[in-house]
């Protein structure tokens, strides 16, 4: 410790220098000691923490002649406070609204996805124990644990962002953490038109489909904008209907006055108390739901979701990972077969054909732009599930960086549900294409 306090002033001013980190670790360790004493509650208040840090620095100054500048002391206090109850080295990244993903590849390597581009930052954790303390503190707030028996964990941060962590032996490199950011800002459907995710004509068709109770599956890869689009489309669900949402980790922020959210629960250390997506979908059926929205289907709950769509829960929505509309149908079929292996494949196809009316395929391009690349209707022909494209994104070339340029266009096919919508009194108005209008 004495060698640390005698280190050069320039070295201590280096935010990533060894001496500065050691000093912060020393003070942090002394503060942690308060957790076992009568002053533990002081760590919940930033002003109290700063006061205690001042006391410790005064002792070090008297005993070893340590002197810190005002800027250096402010940085020291801020980093310690973030370590005790905030986001630690990630604090500055969590304030950057351009960042959609934070990727921690061990203690010494932190990457971010900023505006669709991956870039390595200069930030780092002190060591592996420092990173583990951060993860353990975050997940402990939700009653979850990360150890040899449970080497993977999903958790939600206070701002709604989703955290996934993996530790050895699953990942020999060390603790790896992925954080998917979710900003409080909710984009409307018109915002998505402005940003080019879709055009007004396509939005008019989707809005009419939601209003008239068509079941819609939104497909795409990770970070392609599936949840954003689903949130925006919820604006068109009639206000008099009751929506039940089912998710593993709550991410949906629906624009609707009557939403009941359900969230899965992992098992405890003994593997008891787990509540799965499939159980929640069945629970939603008993809650007088007009529409059921499953944040993402990825397992045997697909069969229950499809059956719900067929027994009076028209207008339900869900998302799924798939690379094309035809892949969506194959994936739904495979997942439904997991739910009931004894059910004939032909019966599963019949269920899908009658349950799913529209598939929306979204994609994120290399420059971070998100586009609906295909809007398809689903139909069955000679026992085969097929899609008929209504709208598409057509590429007209590439920009200087090689990213695609193009426009959305209609395929000239009239949606089958238009007639059903008309019988319900809904029609499109050319003057306000984003707002389906109900005819008296």
C-alpha cells in the first residue's frame, strides 16, 4: 500500500492506471467492511459514501502524505459509488442512447454496438472478481444466482435492459456478459415510417390487420426491431379490448390502456418454483384475454399459442427468430411438434394455417438500419404451408460503404383479410393511411 501511495502524480491521474485502480480498490474494500457493521445503511446514500471516502482519504493523507486533486477525487468518488450500487465501469455506456448492446468478454474487454457498428472501448473491470461482484449484485436484486450449479443467468436491469451472463466451465475465457439496452423512448408507428423501417402504405395494411383481428407473427434476427415494431402496432388494438402479454423478461411497452403483463420465473437453487412460458400462455387463457401477445416464442409454448389463436383470441401477436417468412412456418411447425410429438404433422400445419394470417419479416442491415423486408399472407395449398407476398423492400443499389439502398413497394396483391375487415366496418382512408377508420 505504501508503494501505491508513493506513485507518481501522473500515474494516479491515469483513469486506467494501475495505481489509480489500486487506490480505488483499497477504499472500496474499506467501505465494503461497513456492510458487516452498524453503518451498512450509509452505503445506500451517495452523500454518506462521499463523506466516508473523505474520511478515508484524510487518514491516508495524514499517515502517508497522499494528495489528490479535485478532479481526481471527484472521479474516484464517482467510480466507487457506481461500484457500490450502480453500473460500475459501464456507467458512461448506459447513458449513451446510441448504444444498443454492451458486450463484456471477460474483465479486460468491453465492446459496444453503437449505431449498428461494433467497437471496442477502453473501459475494463479491474479483474475477474470485480466483474463477478458486479454481476452478482445485479442478479441478486431479482433473487437469482450464478455459480457452478447455475452457470447461466438472465436478469433485467432497473432501466429495463436485459442482461445475460455465462461463467466457466461453459465459457473457459471467464465471465461473459451481454446487455441488450432498452430505452424508455417508445417509437410510434409514424416514427418508424419516418426512419424508413416501412412506408405509409405498408403501415396502413398492418394497422388494418391489427384492427380487424388478424394474427400476426413478426420474424427476424436479434436486434432487428421485432419488439419495437410490435410495440408500435399495439397502438391499433381497439381500446375496449384486454391484452395479456407473456414474456420471459418484460420488454414490451404497449401503447394501449388495458394491458396485463405476465413474466416467467426461474427455479430456485433447488430447481423448484419455475414457471414457464407455456404455463403462462395457459394462464392467460383463463384471464379473459381478448388478445394474447407472446414476446417471443422459442419452445413448446408455440402449440398453446397457436391453439389460443384458434379459439377466440383473434388479433394476437408474437415474435420469432427466423430468416425468411417460409422459415417462420417451418420453425413454428417444428416448435409445435415439440409441444405434442404425437400430433400428426398434417394437423399441426392445419393449425398454423388457420391461426396465422400474416408474417412480417424484419432485418437489420450492417449500418444499423432496420427495415421490414417482406409482408406476407399465409395460406395452405395441397397440405403445404405457403406465403404470398403483399409488400417488400426492393434494393436499388448500395451506398459508399456497401450497404443496401432501396424502397418499399406493393406486390400488387390484395390482402385476403380486406373483405373480412370490411364486414367489420373497417376500411382504409387515403388521406390518413396510418389510421384505419371504422365506418358507421
